[in-house]
C-alpha cells in the first residue's frame, strides 16, 4: 500500500500480479492504520480506518476506487468502480 497519486491523503493498493490472499490484504490494511505515508510529491499523511482506498500503482492516477472485496471460486476479488 502507498499514498495514492490522485489524493495524497488516500491509500492505493498496487496491482502487482502477485497472488494475494484475503489474510495478506487484511494484514496490509491493519498495518496501514495509523501509519504515516509520504505523498507522491511530498508531504506526510496519516492513514486511518476511514481513509479511502484506490486500485493504482505508485505514481499512477487510475480513478479506480476500491468498493469492496469478495471471494469467487476461492479467489480474492477486489471490486472497483471508476470514480474520476
């Protein structure tokens, strides 16, 4: 997880192609709670339980907001919606 390029005070889950488990993603989210991240062009931003999350690589501005998660045939699916 990183600071999102579109809104530095938001988080981004970076698509890596790695196989993620629900447990690993939950651990990453828990680790982000209260942690300070550096914005893309500077500044420090503390993330919390109410911080919006986007699906985007470092430095990218995708506009894909993470809306939820589900399990489909035993696979973790990140549900997104194009917001901006």
